[in-house]
């Protein structure tokens, strides 16, 4: 099942998506079937179905926390001038960084070097802690696509990653959660203005999803809807005002966002 969140006027609800083509994009005539309450602990449809064109798709989840994994593809670690760490390197992105499909990534004026990072994202399905590796699938709701947008110059200068990865709009998620996919070996890629930047397979991750879930859950309790970003492959590239950015995982979908400079008109 493909699950997302949709806005209908002032109402926001979860919905199941039907009518996604082989390219991971909505086909003409696609529909959304509304889900009763939420998708955790069993999914119940309300019986109400709408054309997808009549609703606005949001990020498929707004997590309590986003736990990201650094340097989980050896080639990306090398291009950043480092090595794969002996244990998973984890950091956080705030949930205020989350945006959905089509929402602009806003470039902060304090950075001159913002880059995209295509990532497979794990969506946690239930509260869990100290999950055995072999039981990881039991606590996963499904998978979505993420863009771990990063102010690379600030990542270098700060020598820690909170500011560089924490700006508003720096975590596009979507376009939906696939609850029934084997992510052991799927293609992950990104493109800027239609020109490919990254392309790899999840089989080249240093540590796979069960290993990451097991490790992170020894550190902290994971809650329903929490998101784990599993790292990005080599080929990260700069994004600029006016660009159109797409990140994708085959079998899940394509997540596209425009890029714009911060106009300084946000409320304080």
C-alpha cells in the first residue's frame, strides 16, 4: 500500500494512493482513499475516495524526530574526504525541516554552498526500543524518499551538523510511504534540472536497514512515525535559486521540489 497525507481545505488526513505509474509518479485518474485516523496499528479505510487532483499531497509523515545516518555509502564518505566510521554515525534533523512534494527548498542567505542528498527513509510503525536485528521488519511501517539538504560550507566550518542540516525546508519527504517493498537492492538517484547527479543501489549501503534500526533503537526509543534517513550515495551536488530538484527510490517514487533563495519575508 502507498500511504500519504493530504490536505483538503483546512483538513489534513492520511490516505492510500492508487494510480502510481512505473516511473513513480501519479498517472491521470489517480485516486486517494481516505484512512480512518492514522496508519499505525492497522489501516482502516473510511470508504471515501477522491481524485488525487482534488487534494494537495503533503509530506507523508510529520515525525517526532528524524534520525539520520552519516557516511553509510563508502563512495560518499570518500568524496567527503573521510572514511566509514566504525559504528553508525547518527545525527538529528528537526521536524520543522520537513516539507512535502512541490514545496520550495529555501536557501539560507548565510550559506553559499547548499547541496542535495538523496536518501532512502525508513518510517517507524510502532514504539520500540532495543530491537533485535532480525525483528526490525516488525517495527517498520514502510519506506519513503528523503532529501537530506545540507549547507556544506557550514557543515565544514561548524564541525558538527546541527545548523548545516537543520534549516527549515531542509528535509523534503515523500511523495508517499510504500508499506510493501524490499529495499535490499533498489536504485536510488537524484537529478537537478533533469540532469542526473547521483545514482546507486541500496545494496551498496555499508550497513543495511535492519542493522541501523537495531543500532539506533539501543540509543533511543523510536516512536510511531519517526523517520530514519539511511545515508546518501556519492554524487552530491550544489543546488541554486531557480533549480528543480528530484530525488527518487525505484519502487517508491519521485520527490521533486523547486529551489528558491530566502526572500526574508518569513514571519518572526
